[in-house]
């Protein structure tokens, strides 16, 4: 029996159950072990929270302490530096990586460009990447911190705390969230880049279970996510990173596109790591200050 450590939010449980189903398909029985993380217990804005791994560290520690055998994460929540004693054994199939702008009908303006909002609309998001891109496209918007799981964030929009919120499409799709009465405006990567590895899951384990967990790995998903995460690992940032990145399989290689501090770059390579290196070189060449490889913390769920 493989014990799967997971957060207890609805989305995290969906993700863990998906991993359960994949393990069942290769003949392995499993059970869930729920864990409370710093990000669950502390509802301050991310910028005020010290450290890293808000939504992942406690789940990893449950495996390292022997309380579970496998850790399941939203891949975008994992810090870039690997945790000693754990191996990233599987990246299952990836969902749609794009962001969605959920809007109250009175604040929706289809003629306002890629961010289809009325002038001065109040938008909820706590992710540094989303905030930076929104302000770059629409400096008139009023941005406000938004915490909570996916259903909670949608509820806050419905009750009028915000006129719009930005969420990952993958979370909305996986939970089949009822969006009746709201406008769901998909933000295309050509204008608004998702977080590195958004829509992907990361399954970590110890050497003992590595062989069996690798049976549920999707090489195509791992390949594109590797390019995005390799780029992320090259940046030096604080609590959150204002980086958007998305890779796609193109011909026999990977094309990686990215947004950082108002600049865009893209590169193609047969090797995902090389694609990341080329994009980083372009972004770094035009950056006002140098950027270096370091541990980074991307942002919260949704």
C-alpha cells in the first residue's frame, strides 16, 4: 500500500486522487494522507511570509519522516531547488496551463484588449507574476490581495469583494467549478504568460518507490515542464518570481517562450535545458540588473 501525502484542499485532493488512479492503472494500491502546510495555516499575503515552499515543504517532510511514501504537488508551487532524499519520479499528463480572468458581468469590457476589464476594475490576485503582467498591460487596474482555495476565491468574487480574479484554468477545469453568472475570459500566453509548470503535477518519492512511480510519468509533459522550470531555476528572486513561461513541443524539440519584468523572449532547441539557457541569456542581456541561479518560490495555488 503506497501512502500519498497531499494538502487537504479540494484541488489538492483531486490531484492526489488522479495520482491514485494512475497508480491503480499500473497495479498499485494506495491511500491518502492529508497534511496542513504553512500556506494553508497562514493567510497573510505571500509577500509577508518568510521562507519558501509554503504549500509543499510540509508534504515533503511527511515523506521524509516516513509518514507517507509519495508527495503530490501542483508543480508550479515547488521551489526550484531539489529536496535532499526525494526524487521527482513522475510528471503526469498536463492540463491547460493558461490563466483565466473571471469577471463580474458589470466589469467586463470585451473591447478593452487582452485584459477585458472596465477602467479601474478591482482585481484579486496575490501572485507577483500575475500582478506584474496585469499592471504592465493595464496600469489603471486596482489590484488587491486574494488568498484561499479555488472555490473560496470564486465565492469572494461572487459576493463583490472583487470585480475580477485571476485563476489557473487547470484548477477550474479539474474541479468543474460552476461559473454561472460570471464571465470566464481566457488569457492567451501571447499576451499573458502562465507560471512555469502551471497545470502540471509533480510526484516526489524516495528511492524505495522510485521505480513504480516512474511508471505514471508522461515524458511529453515532463519535457516541456523541464524547459520552463530550468528557466525559473536560473533567476534570483525573493519570495515570488515575476516570471511567466510556457513551452510547447515543436518539430523534434521544444519552443520556450517567457515574460520577465516587461520583456519577452523565446527559443527553440532539441534539448529543453538548452532552450531555457537561450531564453535566459536573452532576458538577462536586456535586464537592468543581473539575474543568477538560486532557489525561487513561484506562488500559491490557483
